[in-house]
C-alpha cells in the first residue's frame, strides 16, 4: 500500500484553492480572475500566430476521436487512487503555488516567500501560455470527457459552465510544458526531470477526465512553441538571469521538499 499522507495534504489544499489554471475562465474562482498578473513576453500578434499554427481538434467520430474516448474511459479506473490524488494536486497551475510541483524534479524546495524572481518569470510565461491556449479554444469547440459524460467524476471543483467548456487544447499541458522548459533552462542539470514532470502534469489531466489524449498532446506542442518564442525575448533573458541566481541561493540551503517518495510511487502507477 502506497503511503499517502503527503499527497492527501497537497490534494486537500488544492481543492480548497479551487479549479485549474490554464483553462477557461469558467473553471477559475472569482478571486483568481481578479488577481493582477504581470504581462507576458509575447505580444498579441505573436500569440495569435502561435495559436493559428496549431491544427484543429480531431473530428467528432474520427478514428483519433474514438481512440481518445476509449482511453479516457479506461482512465476512470484510477479515480480515488494515489495517482488520482496527485492529479488533484496538479490541478493548480497558477504561480507561485504551481512551482512546488517541480520541487522533487529539481531536488530543491521552492516556496513563494523565497522565490519572487522565479515567480515573476513563471507568471509572465503563464500569461503567454494561457492566452495562446485560450485563443485556440475560441476557434473550435471540443467537449471535455466530463462534459461528454456528465456522471464522470472530476478531480477539481467545477461549475456547470466549466464542465461544458472547451477541451482542446489542454491549457494545463501548455502551461506545464512552458514551466518545464523554463526550469530546464534555469537548471540544465535537472532538465530531464523537469520536462518529465511537465509531461506528468499533462497526464494528470487525462486521469482527471478533464482532457483527451489529443488535447494534451496539442497543449504540449503549443507549450514548446510558446516557450521557444518567449525565450528569445530580451526581457526573458533578464528575468532568467535573476531567477537563476535566486534558485542557486535556494539550492545552497540544501532544503528539500517532503513527500517526494510518495510522489515517485504515485507516478509509477501504470496509466491504462
């Protein structure tokens, strides 16, 4: 039996905070919508171009659509498992709280109080990733698994509007991959682990019944494109330098996060 205390505590905190970021406004608490977030690195034209380059979602009833739905149905078997609890924690993707998803991957403890420069960097990247994903969603609608099946359990608090909101692409996967690429740039020695965690956050959206596999794959592609465009901006380079210095100070403290063993065991759960 997997030890669950750390995951349970994280999941409970996430549920109190509400639904996932990187998704339509209907999924977010009012406080989150009202919060002031720094502008991103990319202008509207650049973000529109990135969104336009992403292909349309799979056609309803197509071979890909049917395969997506078959796999999503199998994911329901993981409800209330340890992997489900981890997916519940992954539902929060707003900085600074989301940075803690990468603690174990980076072998460091990131806290909001100790990482203002890193938080600013990720907030700006969040803005770009979220805006690009929302632009794609506005072009073509694909229902979520929890929308296609109203009885499907979600791993986060949802309004009816949120349940009926667009699934393609996964904004959470877009945001997660942008974070993963940023951490890889910040700490190349942990780049593989950072990218793996970003991918696992996307897989959590499958576990949660919030997205189909094609939604997650498209979100990851968009996230890589967003990061590549942001990373060549002079403002990003300056912010990266400041965040890297901050990360070095945190690493020198040799403080690590609790719960990494439980996280590793949960991530070892085979996905159907």
